C-alpha cells in the first residue's frame, strides 16, 4: 500500500486532535481541585471519591447495567430465533420482503421517532390495560425493540457465512431438526450470537434518547443522569463520572479489538 | 418435510421477534399518522377529533397569524444535517487514507483510537464541547490569547457549537465505512490513469473517488438520517434559540404535553427520513452501477 | 430393482431443472450421472437424497414409495462436493455423527468410527480437526462418515472435483475397488467423462434436465446415441452421410458400410479417433486425406486431417504435415447417430 502524503497525515492528526480534545478536557477537569474549573486548583482525586458515595450515581449506574443485561438477554434470544427463521425457511417473496423491511426498520429510524412511537405505544397500552407505566419495564421493552434487529442482522450474516451444506449433511446423517440445531448450527453460530449480544449490550448502555423518553422517575440511567446534571450545571463530579465511563469504553473497545484480531488470525490459518 | 411444515415451524421462530418490533415500533409509527390529526385536550390528553389543526400549525398558521418558525426548524434541521454530513465526509477522507496506509501492526492501534470516540456515549461527547467552547474556561481563553478567536466570544452556547458538536459526533460514522472502501481500492486503476496522462486531480476523481462511493453511501445513510432527528446536541450546545426538529418534538412530549402536535412533527420528520433514504439508496445504486 | 424414479420433475422458479425423467438403478451397481453444469444431474442426486422435494413424480426404493420421506429418514448417505465436514468436531466425532443421530450409544459409535478410519486408511487421525487435514484426507473422512451407516445407496456429488489431477486418478481407482468390495450401490455425479469411464458400471448422460443416453459404460462410449453424447464423451469425428442402401451410406469419404441398418435418410456418423485404421494405398474401401497437423503425444500420435477427421495412431512411423494418409473405417466402428440434438 502506498505511503500517505504530508497532507493526509497532517489532516488526520488534526482530525484526531479534534475528536479527542473535548474528551481530554473532561479527563483533565476531573482532576482539577478547583470546582469551577476556571483555574487550576491542584491535582486531586476527590471528585472520584465523592462519586462512590453518591447514591444517585450508583443507582443510575446500576439501572444502566440491569437494563442492558435484561434487554440483551431477551433480544439475543428473540433476535437469534428471528435470524434462524428468516434465513432458513423458504418464505414466499412477499413475506420475505415484509420481514426484511421490518427487520431493517429499527436500524434506519431516527432515535427520536423510535422514542415517540414507543411513548405512544405505551400510552395506548396504558389506556387499555392500566399497566405500562413508564419505568424500568417499559425501558426494557423499548430497548429490546431496537436490539432485536441488530442481533438478527449480525446472526444472519454469520448464518450466511456458515452456509447450508453443513445442515444438509446433518440431515443426510439422520439428525432430527432439534439435533441439527444443537449439534451443528448453534455451536457454529456461537461467535455470531456473542457478537450480536455484545452489540446489543453496548447499544443499550449507550442509549440516551429512547431511555429518556421511556423512563420513569425511578429508573434513571447513567446517560440520563449526566444529561440532567449538565443542565443543572456542569460539576467536576460529572467530569469524574464521565472519565470513568470513558475508561470503561476504552477497556471494552481494546478487549473487542484483541478478540477480533485473534479470531481473524484463527480463521485465516 | 414439506415447505408448509417448514414454514409453520419457521413462524414459531419468527413471530416473537416480528411481533415485538411490530407492536412497539411499526404499528406505533403508523399510529403516529393517526394521532397527528387528533387534538390536544385541555389537560394535555388526546382528544380524538379529526382535524387539520396540527398540519396548519406545522405550516406556520397559529393563533397569531402565520409565522415561518416551524418550517424554519424543519428546513434548518435538514440543512444542518446535510452540511454536517458534507463536512464529515471531507474530514473523513484523509483519515480513511491515513488508516489504510498504516502498517498492520499500528493499524489496530489507530483503529482503536477511532473506535473509542465512536463508542463513547453521545451525551458525554457533546457536553465535553462545553468545556472547550465556554468562553471563561481555559481552552477558549487560550485560543483567544493565541488570537484564534476574539476574547469573550460566546462559542458556547451558539450555532457554531452545534455545528462543531454535530461534525464531531458523526465523524466516526462516516470515517469507518469510508475506511472499509478505501482499504479495498484497486490501485492498479490509479496507475492505469497515470499511465494515460491524467494529472493528480483527474486521477483522484476518476480512479479513486468512484471506488470509495460504496463507503460514502453507507456513511451518509448512517449520518444524515440520525442527524436530522438529533436533539441532544442542539439542546446542550445550542441554547434556547437554536431549535431543531428533535427539540421541537421533545418539547411536545415533555413540557408542552401536546402529543398530537408532536406526532405531526414526527410525521414530517419520518417523511423527510424516508425521502432521504430513497434518494441516497437510488443515488448509491446508480453510482455503484456506473463505477 | 433397487431404485426406481418415475417422471421426476423439479422446477426452480422459471427454470426447469428436471423435465420428467425416468430411471432405474440396480442394486450393487456403480451408476454415474454425467453431464455439463446445469444439466440437472446434481438436482437429481439431491432428490434421491431427499435434500429437495420433487414437484412431480415418484421415487420408489425396494418397492417402498419414499417420495415424501425426509432426508433424515432415507437409508441413503451423501458425500458432498465440499465434503461438509463439521469444522467444530474432530474426525472421529464427525464419523460417529450418523450412528449417534440414529440412537446408537455414544461409546459404541466412537469405537465404530475408529474402525471406519482404518477402512479408509486414516488410522491415528481420530483427534484431528478438518482444517488440519489435506483435501484428500478430508474426502476420505467424508466417505467414512457416510459409509459407517451402511447405507443402501451411497450418493457422491462430484467427490473428486477439489482434488489435483494425480490424486484424482488414484482416488478413482480406490473408489471403484471400494464399491466392488462393499457391494453397496453407488450413484455418482460428475462432469468429467474420464472419471465416469473409470469407475462406473452404467452411466447416464444428461442434458438440459433430461437423459440423452443411459447404458453400460462401453455401450455409451462406443455407440453414442446422439451428437450431444458423442461430443460430451470426447468424440470429434462427425461424418455427414446419406442413405444409399440397406446398410450403405454415401459420405465425403466415399461409400461406407455400417454394421446395422441405416436408421435415417440423411444423418451423421461418428467414429472414435483410435478406430480409424491406417492402411496401404490401394486397399479396397480406403479413402485418402492430407495431414494438416501432426501432434506427438508421447506414446501415440494424433493426426488432424484436412477432411476434419482426427486419427489416433501409434508412434511407430513419424507423420508430418502434408503427408498423405490412407485409412479405412470398419463397419462396426462406425456409429450412426440417432438424434442430431
């Protein structure tokens, strides 16, 4: 591959600086002893310490985690089944097109429309059944609704890569449909299911708009907390919290990179 | 095993997922169209009386006569999304080429560097710009000291901050698919064009650019559509004056409690989104066929 | 009669893959389906295996109608073109898959798998994974995996297309020996006519969803029924002919005699290149031509004549372009082609 000219290199460094400048500011400000951040008041980890005692923060973090875990569990199962159903059954043309459209709908819909649709759905269901008050359960329902598509798309592409040969061989060797699923398809699909679940988990943790619209007073998640806090006034504790979140992201991304690099090498071998 | 039994079993697999998405997304989206033509009752509940009130209001007619405010918001949202996307594409080009020319050992590192902002929460990434742009805080003061901007210049909250926030937010969404395309470029085409006396500019336009179109197409779809509906960024960085469609909608479902009008605005956004998707889809296919 | 296929029809949308074919396959024979890609041979194999369902027609095995029986309940096994070995299972687990699916104990099946490995000369490979083995080894595992189930019919889908030429020849011979030893009915699909000739008892040449000719190998090879079959089997010599007597035809080479009644007024004859006998000038019935190109092939020579015919002869005398050739075609080496299709 050819070498990059000075323009490309310079511009790229510029873009990286542009992307990281704000993030670095947050990290630096989180260590500033001066509350207002207008001047440098000395290096301190106090703000981080105060976080640990901040009940609201801890609860928000817990909510985010619980929400992500619950919704990922449900959506992974439903999404995998959906992918298997779409990919392996000979549907008619119209049914296939309809399912495709429905599958892609969450991916192309802007967040806010998704959120509005959910609010309306919950409102209608509330009027009908008296249930579906906004809170953690509605957030889970909302998250699952968009996660299913992502999981299904990831699992489906892995299914396509595996191909039908192995399933036919399994049938040829007297396996029942159930045995074929458990002994051949699911083991080979494993990495795809895991990737889909990881994607769903991340999308849920990161989500703001949908959570914001479907949350109740008791079910604040971390992004909502930060958003509300910023509106009240930016404080160093928020910087500390944000820095921790960023560190978590960095860790997760690095791990995923390592994993994909390794599996890439294995597949190539 | 007839196709029919297979399909019955397939239904078992498919129905839960489809039903979930249908019930909580597809059907409500259709319901939006219905609610958009309802009315708001005195206490903020929905009155199921068909009326064009909301449509008229969206077009600008309200109690005080006609004002273009709402239409401006729609137009502005589209404009901001479009121009942000263009800037993202322009800035992503050198980045994509830079990444594609890194040796494989360092490439993973650089990719990780790009993925970190991509996966960092949008709320955090956006409010972080407040720290950079706030005129009293050190960074802006430093820039003013160096003469880049006049001192006290209110870069935040402002329109400029929203532009910056948008571009910063969506850059990775364009850079990553563009990188995928750039990595696959067949350099033989470039060499052929040089062999046929093309200068650098012509080589770029005829041999390189067309090969990157698939990546641009994906990046634009991933950026333009969410950007039109964005409300976090204008909300945090734009201040009260700079409203986009997302803010308008959020208001109806929040403080204003006017679901029908909110539904109408959402409907407008949905139509804009569909239009954009179709335009990009058709454009992308036509260009891909030619490339 | 082991397997009887009656008027099988299969369409893929607008494409007619099989247009109502009838076939009988005998127990214990090595039967090959031969034809160009797209002729329907693989479709037919998959219908027999049960991996696809016919749109019309019947499949009867030993008197039982199995047309609607799903693949996992037919007593047939398939060796796939890509071998389709389960990548996440060891060789032993792969081979034991069939018996375990049928309900045999896992321990039993694994032991029998080990024995099966010996049958294909892969002892010691039990714990290996498919990606750790060569193409030829994988093929043998695929064979063992199928044969361990003692199927009534073994189906092979272009089993040697992924092997290099030398290995292919060895495997062909081994396959034939194996079939004779086991006595199992083998049905193979291939596009390689050499392969079909080496291993088969009977072959069926297919074209566009129908059979062009079915018969014992020698018969199809020596007496192709149509131009298509002759062409596909590598015959290049076509002689236009007009009937001028009970067994006589008028041709550009002169009047020739056939060994049976001429079936048409006007048609084409074919003769294998090695059956054209070079003769001394003046031999009765001999025709002459000039050599356009002479190709030396090591053990034999190929002469391309100016009348369009191709002659194979031994390498004893050296021929060169421009030489005059006198040759005869014996009546039982000339074949009248039935369909000019």
